[in-house]
């Protein structure tokens, strides 16, 4: 039986709901997340994402004058909600929207497990993402250009819950303010076409960052690494990749990584007789159709050490790319992994 039918069957009685939860416990544990897609202003589709598939569980729709009258009612977390059957549609009135969303959401958590990750992907900043329990927001396609109202955008970030992921294109030198929740996203993917100094290298507080920019000053890369080493920022960082698209730019000199850069990093090196370990992590967020669930592997003989806790980060320098992977290991533990 699919998740949609199990969810509807749970409305029969508390006893039936309890029986379903008990019998499907192992299956529910394989659920990765619940995602709410606001496809239209008056419609919301809820999907269950598991390790192998995604399934449409419920459509939440504003009641229309033409809506059929043959609906049934169910008490969801203390609120009576109307449903159309067998189409699995929950109805709300415009003045009662937030209350219905909250009740349905709490019922999902009670049914599937209250530790479940809940995500609200969006492609617009017109309306804030609701502040619901366990809810995190995801911006799958943000474009910042000369027409962007930065005040509205900053208010949107401020009023929304914590951010799981932001995918953004910057077509202007205008940048989001340093105190914005934008930089607090756990994962961020940025394409920066104008600025030569990505603000992400100064303000990012999350775990994974993927940055593409037209230009980047080598001094900015050096400052980033040295700030990480001194514990002056990026405490939560796990992985960073920076790709510079400029035709003239290169982190290489005479076919090798620029020694001045490595010297400025005060980088350490693994002996040629040893095989360095490979750093890779599950991506924090996977958009639909993402072919690769993990970060690109980093196998490098170059590493740096953070002074505050002796943690290690592998550093891989290619012609136009810097990859930086933080290990949850001290230098002693890291060197103990060498073969």
C-alpha cells in the first residue's frame, strides 16, 4: 500500500492509526524527507521522499465555488479539516490557510515521526515560508539582478525559517547584507557573474558551499583559508568548492599549484610514500534529478590544520578550482589513516 493510502487510512480511528504506525515502522524509517511544493498560490502538493523514490501524498487546495460538496471531515491535531475523496485533496478557506497547514503538518509528523526532515522548496520571495515545526526552507532558483528589491528579499529571508539550501545566480555586484539568513543556509550553490570577491568567502556560516565566479582574487582565497585555520569563521564548514571561469586566471604556475599560495596557507604535505585518504560527504540537499548524491571527492597530499581544535582540511588546487574538505579528525587521527 502506498503512503497516500496509508495516510488516508489513518483517519479511520486512533486505533487504526496506531496499528499502521507500528506495522510500518521500518518502512517509515527509510523516509528521507517530506517536501511541500507550492505550485500555485492556492495549491500545495506534499511529497514523501524515500531513498529510492518520491510519492505524491496529498494536495492541499483552496476551496472554490465549484468545489464538490461530497467531502469528509477529519480531526487533524485538534482541527477539523475537509477532504475530497478519493482524490486525496485537503481543503482550506483563504482566512484559515495557515491554521489548516499547521494542523496537516503536525499530523504528518505524528504519523511519520516527529524527527522527520521537512522541507519547503520555493522559487519566489513574494511570500515567506511558513514557520512550521521541523520545517526548513529551500530556494531552488533565486536570481539577483539590477531589478531585485533587496529590502523585500532580505525581509523574506528574515521571516522564513532556517534554510537548508539556496541555489542562486547573481547577475549584479549587489550583494545580500552580511547579517542575512542567506549566509546561514546549510548548503549554498552560487553562480556569481559580476563580483570579483565572492561575499560567501567572508560571511558563510553553513556546511557546504559550491561557488562559481567569473573572477576571484587569490588574496581572497588565502584569506579564507587563513581565517578557517585561525578559527575566525566557517566553524560549521564541511566542504567548499570554488570554480573561477576567467580565461586568464589560474591557480597553477609552471604546471604545478602556485607555491606562493601554498606557502601563504602554511600548508602541510603528505609524504610521497603514503596514500592520502579521500574526502567526500553526502550532499546536504539534492534537487530533483541530481545525478550525484555526494560531494566531489578530494584526494590531496596538501592539508591545513585549524589551531583551535587541531582539525584537518584537505586542500586540492587545480587550474581554476579550489576544493576544501574538512575532516572530523585531528591531525594525529588524520595521519593515522594514511596507507
